[in-house]
């Protein structure tokens, strides 16, 4: 049986959304907040979990690797993950199963693309809050194994263009590994959009009277990106991304969105925006590409 990418998701990871949800694994308690984004995540979750994925594959900007692209290579990781910027919002006890076979297959296919890949086998390795947040908000039960991909630092060391080129290769490698695995996979691009943010936190972090987009220009950029996604113009989107990264300090610079769109072979069908909202002024959208329904799962 040929494996399939059943959906791709832009799945941003503000730790505030976990904090606001008060899961038992997270130590700090909240009074809620950022409801529109959390409801959007709920809609997306209902849609992708109904498609019965075997595996969630997440690419996170907060597992940054200087040499090559890394995957997790042990069947289980557990521990406490703390957001270094928001330790008062995110102190999360995780216990996560990894699809090691698929992780190794992606690393192998990456090498075939000419990428340097490495396998993380340190049992004490601490999973980053970005990967955990996107996975928790997609599947709070954590009953589906994940594959976790690091973000190689090339966009920061070299240029946006070099970085995106690497991510396109990683996307092709991911798609080939999934096809050979026979599994049904959901891809999570763990990125926000515009990323200018406030520098002072309100006394109550979830006080929504303080929450709004940072700057009108940032909003306009975000809307232009979402318009292209909703109109199936992903090739054009990729061309514009390097400028978006510079103008909006966009977190897509770390490569997750490019990786995912490449794995989906740059879809020309419309994506569905489940939600858009700001978190400390940054632009965040939950967007789903229903790949299986629009392409039969072929690339
Ligand atoms: Fe982030």
C-alpha cells in the first residue's frame, strides 16, 4: 500500500494557546484567552483526526540545528519542556511516542537529496515547546505517534533563499518516505506569520483587552499570504516568502511552511483558513490543506 499525505496544516505554536487551554500537563493555570485561535484549532482537529492519520509530522523552528536536519530516533521521549521566554506560561510534562521507522526513512531520503541528516538518540533530549504546542493543539490525547524534524539554521547563517531551497529538498524527502511507508500522514508546519510582538506583558497575560495586531502593515502582509493560500497560489506564495520574512519578521523564515508546501508538491487547490488571530501582537493562522480530498494523496 502506498502511503499518503492526508493533510498539511499551518499549525502555529504560541505557548499562550496551551496556557489558555489549561491541560493537566501544563503547570500554570489561566482564565482562558485567545479563544478564536483555539476554536480554529478545534475545527482543524476535528477535520484531520476524522481522516484517521497514522502519524503527525511536525517541523519546529524551536529545535534549531546548526549542522543538518535532525529527527528523533527513540520510540519515546518524556520530560518537562519549559518555554525560555514564557516559563510562567508553559511548563509542560510531555510523554510522546515517536514513529522511529518513518523518522529514519525521512533522514535516509534526505541524504538522497544531498542534505546532511542526523538522528537524535539522547534519551534525555528535551522536546521544544514549538513541536509540543502544535502537536498538543492538533491531538491533545497524544495517542498518535509523531515525527519531529529540526529546523536547520541555514536561513539565518546564509540567506532566506538558501534556507528555503534546503526546505524544498526536505519536503521532497518527506513525501517519498511517507509514500514508501504505507502510512497516512498529517504534516504540521509549526509557524506563525508576522512576528513583530509586544515587549511588555500585561499583568494578566490572558487579558484580551491588550491583544491586537502589532501594526497595520503586518496585518496587510498576513492577509496577502492568507489570500494566496485560499486561492491555491502556493508557488507564487513561495516566491514572495523571502520578502515576507524580511518585511514582517515572519517565523516562516525557519522553513516549516516551505517544507510542508514542497511535500504537498505546491498545491493549486484552495486551503481552508480555520482561524486568524494575534498573540502578543504576532499574526497566527490555522490553515488546512485537505490534500487527500484534493489530490487523491498523490504528490
Ligand atoms: Fe515560535
